[in-house]
C-alpha cells in the first residue's frame, strides 16, 4: 500500500453550484468540506473515462489526494474519506489554456492543425504550474505522483527529481498526425516523467517512431466491472418509455460527448443504409468539461448539425438524443441496447465498449479506435473502416440478427480491462518508477 497524489484535468466530483453559492446556502463551511454534510443534489460524480478509471483504484492506496481543475469550486473537499483539491483559474487564463490543449487534442485526432499562440501556451503553463504547486505540498508523505493525460504534460518537469511521477497519456499518439512543434513538445514533455503509460500498442509504436527517450509501458484502460449494477426489468421498461422505444425496436447505442471527433455523423448516415426493421439510435452524452471556456458552444453546435443531418437523410424519427445521463440510467441504457457502436474516426481507446461488454452487448468499432485491438471480428463484435458508413450499416445488420452470440464473447474479453487485471501492471510501473527514489 502506497500514498498517491493523482492529477487530472476533469474533476472526479462536479459541483452544480460555486463555492460562493454553497457558502450562501449553508453559511460557514469548514475546509475541507465533508460532502456528506451538504445536499447530494449540489454535486455529482463524473462519468468521464479518465475520472472513472482513477476512481476505480482509490481503495488500492493507503492515502489518496486528488488535484483537478475546478473553476469556482470549493478549494478542498472530502468524499468517502478521500481528499480532493481543485485548482481555480481566471476566465481569461482558462480560455487560453483551453485553446492550447484543444490544439493538441485536435491535431492528435487529425481534425485541424494548430498554430501555437504564446498566450495560449502561457495559460497552459500557468494551469500546469498551479496543479504541480498543489501536488508538491504533499511531497513529504506521497510515494508517487500519478498524472493523467495531455492537459498536464508540464507537471512532470515541474515536479522534477523531487518525487517519482508517472504519466498516463490517454489520447492517441500517432506522430504522423502531428505538426513538428506539437510532436516535439509532447515527446520532450514525456521526458519529464519517470515513466509513461500509453493505452494501446498503436501509441507505443508511435512513441518508438518518434524517438521518445523515456520508459514506456502499454496498459489497456480499465473499469471496475463489479460496480456495474444489473437493472431490473421495470427499470429497463421505464427507460424505454422515456425515450419512446417500442417493444419490438432494436436499439443501437453510442455513448460519447457531443464532439465532431466522436463522429456521431457516421452512425447517423449509416442509419439510412441499415436494412433491419424497427431500429432506433440512441446518442448518449453532452459536452466536455471545458467546452464552455471558449464561448463557442461546440457541443450544442454539433448537436444542431447532427439533427439537421438526420432530418436531411430522413432518419430523424429513428434518432434519439438523450443528453447527459447519470450512471444509474446509463447502466439501464446498456441493458436496453442491442449493440454498442463506437464510430470515432480515431479514439484513444473507448471504455464504453467495455461497459457494453459487461452487459453482454456486442460492439461495432471504428478501425481508428484503440479498443479495436481487442475486437475479434465475428466473435465479440466487428470492426469497420474508419468513416465508412456503408460498412458500418452492413455490420449492424449482421450483428442484429443474433446479438447475444457476440455479447457472450464480449463478457470474456472485458476481463482484460478489469481494474484488478490492470492494477497489477500499474503496480509494476509504480515500483519501477519509485526505486530510484529509495521508496
């Protein structure tokens, strides 16, 4: 058992009210705020992949402190005995930071090229410095720092040789998609960490091609499979009624934030080609945590485009937009589904596929998604060529003939993405990273 300090951009706990609002509502609140002392409607647990992964391993450590972005949030809270700290930044800094990290994200997913602007980088560095400064307050009784993803690339270099630091880089690393400046920035940033974890063999090979000089291990992302509750028949019927699903409807489900990178347009276009009768498409999700910082309304703009596309193709009555759902409803949606589709043209991994496998649901996955490395065509699902809606439609028709056949194999495959399986590998990385520090 070791003491760990975790760092992510997306907070594991999200607040519906600002710290100031909470103080006005409850009066004096002693820090850290014990969340058991306030109403549960004032906050909720993040459903995003990285936050969910880290939440699944908290009980593996003797002590946990977690630092994340939280504009306007309380500076410190306690939840289930764990300590959570939030970094606040000014709106202008948040905007510049978001521009820079979105530039990395967009290039990594082959969407657009990014011309680095000094203020964007300064804002990114400022946020990373504030994160590292908070983390370093814990150095006396922290065995290892566990930093997550492209939003925190400078943290390792700032922590430096003061303590062991491991980075898990979750988004794709395909050097051919990146401009020289962005590629070099990422690779040099990796060297500030004692160890780097990547999610797929594709990314490991990319680092080798880019000549990265750091210790690297590939570990598949994971979920706590035992935490996924089996909803009852009544709960399933309630969800089907909520979204207008008839008893004989076949349900195709895409779980993803509303973002062009997630390629919901590909599956909407495929709906025009699907020959199986009585098929409905559920699009589950809303915007990203920082999507509002740019003032562009990217998520709502993408939803409008998707709805217009469905209207133009004549499939609008077959597409349902659920918006954000909590875990309980998400579990029920999985149970009510016949097939899970991951249409992203390129994706770091795709834990939603693993979640679907927990419920015995087959998966149809783009060749650009990292989880495609676990797909066995015709056994636990199918792979379709990235962006090819016609091939996707064909695979949907095949799977819907006998979805249970593919789902059973998926239940076996998901064992490779269970928290206990993954943590044994993470533990090896931690031991290797700590040994040079005498820990």
